[in-house]
C-alpha cells in the first residue's frame, strides 16, 4: 500500500500550485483547462482515499502521521506508527505481532 499521507500531500501541493497559476492568468482558455485539471486532480485524490471494493473500511481514509500508544486486548501498551484513520479504524504499523481478528 502506498504511503497515502505522502501521496495526498504531494497531490495537495500540486493542486495549490495549479490554483495559484489559474488565479494569475487572464486567458480564459487556459483558466478552463486549469479548472479541468483541478477537477481531475480532486477526483484522483478522492479515489485514492475512498474505500474500494473488497476493502474492510467503508469510510473515507484521512492521511495522518505520528506515533501512538496502543493497547492490546490484555491491556499491555505498545508504540505504533499511524498512517491514516477513518470512522472504521486506523492503519498502524508496529513491530508487535497483533492478532488479526
């Protein structure tokens, strides 16, 4: 799975740049072309973060990052890296073997 936070961040930067270019131009044809590119970029970002067929998640992913402290079913604490969250859960990374139930 790609690092969604990194990809989304890069796409957001590109989106901001295109918006800036569009705001500085007075050429109507160029403005329309940039608007179409921005719409496609927005759709691409949505497709990247939206759940796909067969995905366990049914809600939009939100790319985040950081280190969290998790708890096992028995209450033991462990550190983990956070990749993204959704209403249905979070994608974490840890060295601890976790039960996938």
